[in-house]
């Protein structure tokens, strides 16, 4: 029996505001939780036993996977780090080899298959997509992992996505130090037991680790813009797979619709009069696209959605289940489940679950200086590229805006927050906060005498 463990107990604090109400691996990409991609891929490449190491949000995993008996949940709660999390989740597994994945990483199935099929200790690694300072990284020397270093200034070239570990590796997890010493001079480290530190100990005992470099794009989803980046790529993969129109039972396309690509329509979904679609789109069940809506392609639309009344949905954008995009609304990015956009608004970025945006809400995505907004993550400045990621707005779950609210490029709002009517939001807004304008007015006489009567 092939077994895999998915590490999914972390707090996800860097991806604020989207891990406030859910664990990070349950954040949706292209309308599917990150961890669900991993589970499906593991099953597809022959892994028949999957354990998920869950922490504070254990019950959300239990609910999501309740109909999948091959998924076993291990409640580890708060641990000293990924080494202890894996050590606890490994208990009772007596196979010779174990596949271990991070629950917030996405990879191509072919690359995962290469890892699972490996017959020696190995790590699936990906070239850094950002500065090496953002990763516990490594280098590769003649196909083998070398120089595992924490958040180096320049030295490492790759970061880890997953591992193939022998049964004997478990002993290194229980003895790992909470001080990660493989750092450059002058660097500081948190008090945490990292799985990568156990890998260093393993190598120091003259054991080798093969480096399997991902051949397809992979994503370590650690910050909010990583969600948007992964969504763009995954949408293209999903939509490129549609080679002809696919209409499930009860689905229909009105003859007045202009479609320059292929569409996949779920059960009872329809494309109505005067709709324009410029590319491939994937639509779930019981969703309607009608009344002159314009979609640019590579769009993934969920179940029970309404897309209508001359709205505009930009290329690579995603609409979550039970959401509405209506009446002149413009979307570039993604909205989670149960989001309402309508009445002449422009949204660029990510909108969290069950969020209602007031009429005329605008998220600016172009600065006067044509520059890129910088972001603050746990007090540290982050400079992001390209523009559509840096200047996007990131609106949390269960949030609201009032009419004519304006969100400047790059701002974030926390879960359960409210941006009041007419507010120009220049800085991030914490969760459970409301921001309102204080208006000063002048009242003067105004009558027909002004016109010379």
C-alpha cells in the first residue's frame, strides 16, 4: 500500500486575509481547494492511502473530505514545527517509503508521479519564483540536493515541494533541533522545528537526497498574490483542455451568442442572448450567462452563478459558486463563493467568500507613476511583480463595502471588515474593523436671486 502524508497544520499567517476563517490548504484556486488538487493527483498516480495532518481547522477538513474514505485525518493541533507535525502523522505507518507533501503547494501531476515512483530518498524541488530570502532553499549538485539553507541572501536556487522518505528517516524528526543553524552570518531564526532541519541532519550522517526538479510550473502558495498567480495558470490548464463544446444534460447555448472558443457547460447551465465569449470557458452546474455579458476567455465559473446584464469578466478570471456578476460590473481576478458584484463597479484582485460590495466600488490597479504597490507581510515590506499581482486589491471573507468606496492599488481588507461609503482606502484594514469618512459640509442660501431676478 502506497501512503502519502500532506502537512496541513500551519497557521498561514503570511497569506492574510485568507487564512483567517479557513486553513490555507482549503483556499480555492480555480474554484477547487489547493489540497483537493493534491489528493486527486496522489490518487491518480497510485497512492491509495492519504493522511492529512490537520491543526486548528481540523473540522473543516473533516467536513470537506467526509465522502472520501481513503483520506485519513490526523489531529495534531499546535506543534513546534513541520518536523513534529510529520512525526505525529507518521505514527502507525509501517511501509518502507512515504511520500510527504506540503498542503499549500501545487504542482503538475507528471512531476508528482516522478517523486512517487522514485526508489530512493528524494525531494521534488522548484526553481525560486521570488528572491531566495523567502524560502528555506537548496542547491542541486549532479542531481543531488546540496546546501540546504534558511532564507539565504543569494545562495540557494530551489525550494521544496515534497519528499520521498524512507522509514528510517522518522528518527530524525524526533531529535531535530529547534534552532535551524544552516543560515548565513548575521541572519536570525525563529524557535521552530523544521522538517528541512531534519534533512540537514540526515545529510550530515552521510545520506544523500536526490533532487527531482519540477518540469512544469509549480506554486508555493504563501502570500495572497500567490493565489492569484496560481489561479491564472490553473485556469489556462483547465480551459486549454476543452477541445470542443461540451454540454451536460439540460445545458444550452442561444444562437445569438458569439463564442470564439470552446465551452464546457455543466448540467442545466446556459449561455443566453447576445453574450460574447472570446476564448474557452469552463462553467459548473445551474449557472446562467446572459443579457450581453462579455467574457474574455480562460474563465472558470462555478455552480449556481449568474453572469448577466452587460458585465465584463477579464481573461483568466474565476467566479466562485453561488456568486453574481451583474449590471455593468467589471471583474479582473477571482471571487470566492457567494460574492455579489453589480451596479457599475471595477474589481481587480481577489474577493473573499460571502462578500457584498456596494454600488460603484472601485479597486484601482494603475498608479499615477505607473509603479508597483509594495505590500506588508507580517511587518516586512514585499515588492511584487508583475503589475496585475502587485496592484491587485485583496478583500477578505465576509467583508463589505459601501457605495462609491475606492480601494487604491495593493490594499488589503481583513475578514469581517467594512469599508464605508465614499472612503478612499489607502492602507490595509484589519479584520473586524469598519472605516468611515468624516464629512465636513457647508450650507448656504441658494435661490432665484442668484440669477438676477
